């Protein structure tokens, strides 16, 4: 019985993927994931990617956001990190490690060796089937990114990170407002309508 339910879900997922215009477009344009279009929309909205941007991509695998970033950033330095492997992209230094480890954060600081302009993060916790728990865990990741940004961003820098509407959303929003002058939220058209995900845009660190 369980196998039947699982196989029905699998078939339903395959059908949805087949019908998904952004999956089709990502294959046509050579992007590694449909999420590439989310970053394209976010950049169109907030204009944070520039030719000389120095950037950190957190939770980068399989590389869709790194691909989009590299297509715009021609001179700046890009470092990408994920606990999962990611195939090489020319001009990007990839670290396979857990961002949550303090030793990994120290390594990132050493690799970049300078204050940077932008942090992007499409990280989400592995789903458990419990939507409230998934929201809490993903929003905790977003909070980690916001906290880390104070150590590495230049004062006028930008953070773009995934956040879920649900448990702990207001805590993430309040944290961001404590650290940044401007905080906005934006859900790209390429985000699935049924998804609780949205993206937080934070810019210009507050001076202490």
C-alpha cells in the first residue's frame, strides 16, 4: 500500500516537472536547475549583480544560481559552497562543506580574503513531511546567513536568501531589520505557486 502511494506521488511529480515551463526553459538554456530563473527575477527586481561584484553563493548545488551569477559577474570573485557536490563552473571557487560549521565559515573568510558585495542563498532544509518543522529549519538557515553577513559584507552590501512564510518568519524579519537598513520580500514568478517560499532582500548594514 505504501509503495502504491509512493509510486503515485512519483508519477505526479514527473508529470508536474514535464509540464513546468521553467524546467523546460532551464534545459533549453543550459541551466542546471529551474531555480536559475528565480535569481534572474530577483536580480531584475533588486539589481544586485554587477560586473565587478564579489559574491558568496551559499547552498549552491547543483549550480543554477552560480551559473546566473557568473554570466553577469565578469571580474569579481565568486565563491560557492554546499554540503552536496557541484560540477565545476569556470571562474568559481567551490567549497564542498557544511556552511553551519564554524570552521567552514572561517575557511570562507580566508578564501574571499576581503569584504564582499553580495551573499545569495537558496538553501532549504531537507523536507521531513512536517511542513511546520520544514519552515522552522529553513528559516533557521536563513537566520544563519543573515548573522554571518555582518562578518563578511561591506557596509552597502546585499543579502538575498530563501525564507518560508510560516513558523519563525517574523523572527527572521525582525533579525534582518536589526542588522540592515532596508528589508524587502519578493516571490518570483518562477517560484511554484503552492510553495511557501519567498525571498528576503536585505541591503546596507546598520552601523553600530
